[in-house]
C-alpha cells in the first residue's frame, strides 16, 4: 500500500480512471462519427453527459439531444421517428403527432420546417404542438439544431 491508502481506495481510483477512458472513447466516437447513424445516437442520459462536460459534437447530434430531452423539445412524446437501431434505453416514440420521416421531401425549404417548430399554430391553426419559439421553450439556436437533425431523417 501507498502511504495510508487502502486497497479499496486504490481499486476505486483505478476503476474511475478506466471508466473515464471509456467515456472519452465514447464521446470521441460521437464527435468523429460519419453522418448520423442510429447506432451512434445517444440516449437521454448520454446527452446530458455531453452537455454537462461541455463536449462539442455535431450539430445534428445536439439537435437529436434536444429532440429527445424531456425538459426541452420532448418531441418523442408526440412524434414517431423512423430511425433504425433506436437506443435501447430510450422509450418508444409517441403517436399523437405526424410521423417524422423523409422531411427533406416534405419540407424542401428548411425555413418552413423551422417556422412550424417556432409556432405550429401559424400554419396549422388546430395544432396542439407547443409553440416552442413563441413561448421561449427553445431559443433560435436550439430550433435550428433540431431542424438540422430532422433533415437527416
């Protein structure tokens, strides 16, 4: 033993270092990954870890994280997303809103999609979608990040 350290504290330090290295490897895989692939999409806990650590990731990944964040977008409460390889720890998507798939064909003008997220009632008066921008639930940058993610579907 080293100067008063117990075997338990040495083992804990070793395990902590190993977990830290695994976490860094995971974060690097997110940052350096090719375009979004379902297997590389983080779940809510992993997204929070990225934000807490201030890790820079692709805007599409940030958009995904906002999309699934229950305190921000929470889009999965209503929308189903066609993405193979759904993170195993992520709950199934909702079915109250439209299925979000192939949005580049549906909304070739990204500003139209952005405006729907900002204030869906402007285009769809009977929509029950939250007015994310109008009610300051999401800021302009967060809306843009979600649009970037949606246009990868």
